[in-house]
């Protein structure tokens, strides 16, 4: 399992103050996006996010790192910025019924499984079905096979992931939070797929 | 702590803000013309906040104000309005009180036997000192009347848990497991914090009072959801808020399958806890005791600090109490207080009738209908509206 244990700088996400680390209401150039993470416990959801948040070395970007809520802003090539507000969910079975409270209003859902665990892949499929039934209709969904560095223990083939994602109109990627492989690509690809709000 | 609020009050004293003051007062009066209904009230309040935000942005007193300054004014406004409307809007329906009671009863049963391992909380995260700190933050929720401050109590509680997790990952090299670790801890802390038998390290009277007041989990959450300015219930605060909503929901639905515990053992524990609760009514910490000790020691219930003494009815100890706080032992005091109030009211009505000014009196029926309005106007402590 591998999140590295060094700690990022913490900026205290103050409640007080205007709505706006990103300067007021989001506009078409500066998106603010609620992203919910779903997946079995132990698949490395939070490791992926920590990798992503720590991997951005822009010292000017404001980062909020909590144990389960994180936010990070990325700049895209077309000079827009996307601020991801990442909501982690508890993956244990006993909390499954609570998930709708978290994905309500989310623009993005990232469903994570562990390529060495077929159970976690079935659980991922369960979440996809849930989201299709109860999530907002224009939610952007990504299917992520994590722990891609553990080739020798692989039990879910790349093709299975691709096929399932394709059938369900999702974006698919395999990542390794341990080696940071494909972590940034995951978030950049999500950012590209976001529907752009029409300017008011 | 609340510089926003004092700044807001200062600006409202400026003659230039008279138009705003009038709008605020007339809003507070006007809402009492409608039957209390949480959804409708919330819609009116939220619409009013939006209207006022626009008015403040256009206002000469805030000319060239930064977004931050406008926001501070809005925070002040939210606190002012919601403090005035608190008794109307907080836990106002019987359903809310019922739900609070249901949760607090469930929690009380769980307190009797639930251990961290039943939620698979690893020993490494069993840090009593941190938990205590988190509990104290959560318990403060009932000391505040504004949605912002209540929400802040939740956020602060969650941040203590957050720090515990971050520290464990740093010093103990535990892999950060995010929400998988966070939610169970919040659930456990919520259960502990609601305990009437919760022992704090220092046995100060204030602590006893706080722990004697069940956090009214449901009512507090609903109040924040409905009345916190919508633009502010987002992002990190919304995340922590959602986690406490989850906690509430988890506790309500909790059954044998929700825990790492044998089903039969669970049922036996619940049964034993129910029996124990019947045998020993929560002795030393009933509402009446808490109120009495608050008087004996000239200690104020924290929430009383925030309101005008004249209108708080501090002579009537149950003004702050909720149905769920009461025990059979309170009946006696309630009855004597009731007799006292009725006697005073009867004498007062008699005096008013005899008094020559009684001709200008408003008919009794409308007095009843507007009693809220009148007390609210008095409560504002500022000049009344011209023309009523």
C-alpha cells in the first residue's frame, strides 16, 4: 500500500471570508468542481488524491489538505483553471447507504478499484450503477484501476476495465498512487471533459 | 470571536444605514405574520439575505467595499436576523423534537456498550485527548444561535479529528486512509459527546451543563441546512456538514449488521442498555438539575449570554429547555412556574383593564396574534418602526 507519509503544507481552509479563494463566483474561466471519490476501502482512493494534491508544485496555488477533504486547482492549456473540491467517502460496506449524501450535486465521480482485487472491481460496478440511478444526469464519471504497479498480482485485466467503462460511457485509466503513474493525467482528462458553463 | 457582528452593529447605528435597518426590522416583523413552517421560513430568509446582499453592495456606506467586507456585513446580518428568529426557527416543529429524542435515546443505548473496535477504529487512532477536544468543539454547538457559528463548531470538531489522522500518519507512519478512518471516528466522537455521563477532565460546572444538554443533532443540522447563507454551505464546510448528516443517519439506522459485533450479542447489549436506562433515570444531570445548578452557582448557560437579558426570561428556567431535556422531576418546577406566570398574567390583564388607557388597547385577539411581533420589536433594543 503506498501513500508516502510525508506531509504536505496545510493551509487552514477558513470558513470566514468571502466565497473565495478563487475570487468570488465561479465563471466560465475558473471552474469550481465537486468531485466525489467512491470505491471499496483499501483500494487507495485517498492515496490517489494525496498524490495529485502533493504533485502540484505551484507554490501560489491554494491547497487544502485534510484527511478526507482536499482541494486543488489546476490550470489547463486554454488558460482556464479548475478547482477540484475532492470529497472522499468511507468505503466500508456498513457506510454504503450513506453515499448518496456525498454524491448529491457532484459534477464528477471517480470510481476506484484495485487491479489485484476482483471484489473491488465488482464493488466499483455497483457504484457505477448507483450513480446512473441516483447521481445527477450530467455527472462526469471516471473508472480508475489503482495499484497498477503490482503487475504480478493483477487479477483484473486492462481489457475488462476498458470494456466496462466503454459500455457505461466512462473515462477509464489505470493509475499507481505509489509511483504517481497517470495521476495527473486522470485529473487533467476529467477537467477536459467537464461541461463548460455558458457565461451568464 | 465575532468582529463581523460588532462591525455590522456599528454600521447599523450609522444614520446613513437607516434604510437597511428599516428593511431588516420590517422583515423580522413581517415573517411573524405567516404561520411558522420551516421550508417557507427558510425560503423567505434566504431570499431576504439575497435582497440585502444586493442592497448592501449598492449602499453608499459600503461604497468601494471589498468582497470580504460585504461578506462580513452579510455574516453580521445572518447572525442578527437568526438570533431574532431563533425561537421561531430552531427545532420548531414537533417532528424535529421527536427526531432529536429518537436519536438521543438511540445514542444513549449505544453508549452503554459501544467500543471503538465495533467500528473497526484501530487502537492507533484511539486517542482520548483528541477525542475529548473534538467532543468539546461539537458540544459548543448549542451555545450559539447563528447558523454560521453552529456550522463552525462542526467544522472545528472535524478538524480536530483531521489533525489526529494527519498526526498518526506522520508520527506512526500509518497510511492515510481518508474517509475510511475519518467517518468512524466522527461517529464515535458524536456518540461520546452526547453522553449525559460524559466525564470531562476538569469537572467545572460549565462542562457539566454542556454535557447535560444533548446536542440536538437533528435540529442543529436542519437549522444550519435551512438558514446558513446558501453561498456559504459549500466546499470544506459542506463536506464536514455532510459527514455529520451521515453520522446522524448511520446512528438512526444502526442495527446489528452495522457493527463488527455478533448479532445476538448486539441484541443482548441493547436489551441490557434499555433496562439499565429504565432503572436509573439519568440522575444528576436532568434539565432541572442543570438549570438549578446554573442558578446556584450564578453560572450562565452559554447561550444566554447571547441574548438580551430582558427578553430571555431568565427567571423562567425552562425558556432554553427542549422537550427532550425534561424528566418527570421537572414537572413540579414547571407547574409552579406555570402558576406563577398565570398569576402574573391575570393581575396584569386586570390592571390593564382598569387603567384609563385601556381604550387605546388593541383587541385581545390581535394581541395574541402579534405577541411575537411585539416581543421581537422590544428585543431589538433599537427604535421601533415608524407607523408600526
